């Protein structure tokens, strides 16, 4: 029997990039996956189609996150399609503009924290009544919160640093219910979000620099992160909680 057979998962930002890889991996392990998206309906439907073509089960959940009522709208879209939840993956996020502190505007800052910090907080708050005992919460953090944070990502790293605190604190509160709470902190990953500086011949220098950062000598793809999330979603991780797993390929060594 598949490791997650009979369980229901929700992956925010589950239609593209790391989120799509997570959705597909959890479905492959037997979970029925709610693929959340904010705007790109075509990408979400494509992700569901890919899952179903591989023999899995999935459904789309549309709700813009970050604004007033976003968490309520997501659960209102989720509830008619599922009877409770076993795995919540708070993956949706934005990197915003790459700016040093002098160039970060108040609007930039508020947008980053609305999507990366406020949304998962209130989404989880409202989701706890739906999450079954023994469930899993997995948050997406970033390697930028530890070690060598880049000056041009200061606001982004701050918004994800709050997720690390959220993860540790929530793990203590939910432990009595048998719910584990962990985070995964990726480094640079070859996804659409990073395409402008990490793909194509014009970015060969950046690609070489990213490869050189890791002792493994390559650039991560989305499945490298999804496989870690799958472990944290499984029974194999039952004695792991309150942790933020660095998933940078050793780039911070």
C-alpha cells in the first residue's frame, strides 16, 4: 500500500515549480491532493491532469492569498471537495523584488509579509479544525534565513525567518495531538521563479556560481525539495517535529 494512501493533502502554490513537484510526489505516494493556485488556472488544471494520468487523485483549489479574507476563501473552496485534512503544505510564496534595504518600499515589504507570513499563519489557524490528529504541517522556508543571507533579499529572508519561528512554536502546541510541524529551507532551485537569472545561455555565469556553492556540484530541481516534503508527510518522520531542514545541497557548509 502506498505510504499516504487514504490521506488528503493541501499544497498551497501547488500548481507550479516546487509546489507542482510536491503535489505530484504526494499523489504518487497515495494522497488525494488539493492543488491550490491564486491566478494560473491553466497550470493548476495541468498539474491535476498530470497527477491523474499517473494514476493519482487531485483537485484544484482557487484562492488569492495575502489579502483580507484569503484564508477563509481558500477553505471555502476546499471544504466541498474534501472531508477533512491530513497534510498541509504551506508552500505558496513570493520572492518579491531583489532589492537592498535602501530600495525596499513599504508596499514591497507589506506584500512579502502578506503572502509569505500572514497567509500561512491564518491559513493554518483556520485549518486546525480540519486537520486530523496525527497530521502533518510542512512549511517552506529558505536557506536565506541561515548563514549567508544576500543583502538584496533582506525583506524576503525576514518574511521567511518568521516561518521558522512559526514552525518551532506550533510544533510544541500541536504535539499533544500527534501533529508534527516542520519546515524545508531550499537554496537556489531551477524553477520558473528563478528562470530570469538561472536559465539559458545568458545566465551561464550564474549557473556556474550556483553549482560551485554545493559540494554536490549541481543545481537543485523541484523534485529534490519535493522528496524531502514527502518524507516529512510520511509516517517515517513521526519522531521529527519543530525542525527546519536545510535543503541547499550543502551550499552553506
